[in-house]
C-alpha cells in the first residue's frame, strides 16, 4: 500500500513526495530510490521534518493508532489506511486528537471513491432507478500471505477478514444508507479470526441489505468485489472480475452499460490486488486537493472510520452470539 500511495502522490500535480520512512530500512531505501524522493529513516525522524506538511500512513493495523497520534501531535495532516485502528477505543482517541489538533484527516475507505460504487451512491441518493429494494455485496480473496511478518493471519493484529476485508463493504453501507439500527452476522472463525462473515444490516423500513467478506485458504483464489442492487425499475450489477464490470438490467428491454466517472490513467502498480491506481488515485487526489485548497475532507474522515469499526465490532459480537446486536 505504501508503494501504491507513493505512486498516487507522484501522479498528483499538487503533491510533492518529499520523504518516506519504514522500520524495515532496506524496503524504505528501495522505494525511495524507485520514486526519486528522500529517505528519512524511521517514522519518528520523518515526523520531525518541517518540510513535511502531511503524511500517509500505510503500515500494519496495530501501528495505525500510535503513528497517527504522533503525526497529529506533530502538526501533520494525516491520511491513514483502513481500518482506522484495531479497536474502537483507539479509534475514538484518534477522532478526538484530530479534533484537538485541527488537522485534516482521512481514512482509506476507498470504495467511497471507486467509480462503480460512485454510480451506486448516485443512484441511491438521486433515486435514479427508483427506491433501493435489496442490496447484496461480496468481497472475497485468498488469505493474505504477502506481509513481511505475516501479521494478517494473526487475528489479534489484523482482526481477520471481518476487519481487514469486509470493513470496506460495511463502510459502503454507511455511505449509502447511514448507520444501521442493528446487525445479524454468521461466519467462520478459525486461527485467522473471522475469516468469513456474512451480515444482514437492519434498517427500519428496509431496504434488505447483506454483505459477505471471505478469505479463502486456496492461495490462487483471485480477488473479487461485487454487488447486486435491486431498484424499483431494474437491477444494477457489478463484478470486478467481469468485462464490462457494471451492467444495468431494466425491468424490460436491453441491458445497459452505465457510464462511469472519469478515472485518470496510471501505470500498472505491483503488490496490490488491482492492476492500476483507479479509485485509489481518486481517493488520494481528493485528500491532497483538500489540503491544497485548505478545505477539510468530509468524504471519508476519521469519524467515518470510527463508525465503520464500531459496526464491524457489533457484527463480530453477533457472529459470536448468533444474535441480533444493536449498533
């Protein structure tokens, strides 16, 4: 993710990639050479630099809270990869510190910027095809095995697929419809934590909303994100593994391929589960342009990240007890 965000910075005219840091110094030096920017040694050393106005924290989940707290206290604007923190208590502290320091803050809930999900958001908010009746979302992939210390498969650090993977769709539910009244979840819990979780989000008066997130043991199982949204006047169907990825099925007549928001072209990026920057570039440009215009981000803030984490924790409690849990 650090590689991806550095490429997005290089592709954004308003940004100057000044420095990077990592506790694994060889990796940091390698990326610094690749991107042509400076190397600052440790994260603490980077945060002491006066020429660094904002930071993008792209580190393992357990480090999010301490690093972001240090960055805010040092007076930096902060973009923090999701999840906001491993536990809700730490997320609350980050929201309070961002308010206290009055620093711009954004969390990496990239679906809020992803073109196919932007179409869904606009359809729901604008009543494009009538009221939303039913929504099903899926996010599946092989169990992550690419981290340096293999921290992903330690649920104490990653929170399992429920927190690391499924969180994206939970946040999208919030973005589309608001925070649900309650959740009911089931899943599979093993050595990696909740590696599979399926949730029904309960809203007074509907619509019916479900989401599944799964890490599969099969190492070659490809990443796929998808949704099916049934409206009064047709069905919007997205599948990242299909070309074209987004289709609309009206009640009668021919299938339509909805136009997507324009996405800047970018170079192929290695080390992540997509082939180019896509929505990540739109997300990062939004954060950078907010800083450039001195307008606080409001599309994916720390507060939004805290809310998503709170709902996922409710989902986990529901899966553990097999009962409906209020959010």
